C-alpha cells in the first residue's frame, strides 16, 4: 500500500473515531477502531473494530455502525478534504478475542495436572 493510502487510512480512522465519540458517546464507549484499509481509488474504506463485552455488545455495535454509516460518511467528508469521500464499511475484528482464547488454552495446558513446573 502506498504512503498516501496509509496516511488517508490513518486520517479516516482518526476522524471516524472522533465523530463516534462526539456524536454517540454512550453507544460507542465499548467500540475501538483497530485498523482501516482504503481502496486505491478511494471509493471504499474498510474499518475494523473491536468491541468489549461479548456477543450481545458486538451485535449492538454492528447495528449502531450500520445505522449511522451514512451520517458518519457525511461528517467525515466535511472534516476531511478529499476528492472523493470513501464509502465506509465496518468489519468486526475478532483477532483480540481469538488471541485471548489461545492464551486461555495455553494457560490451561500449563495448569494441567502432571505438567512440569515452569522453568525459572
């Protein structure tokens, strides 16, 4: 990805995050934007997000982001000067949850009876 696309992605992520916190503070408190990828023609931006609190909160966050997607695009378009404001697509980022599951499995293996004590 070119430096320009990286800078645009970072700018969009920062602006979307600011707008979420400013306009929907209660609803967006559990949402963290983790990554943004912009298409080379700036037509779309895929924004990954993580949610604290489990499946119920993930569903609520997905509904919120889907319902305010157009309004967010308008707000970002007013704040960021680009030839074309990308269409915002939100994708749940499950990497943190997957990492926690792997960590728990490893901890369970270490705690299993008959396993050797950890090396000092």
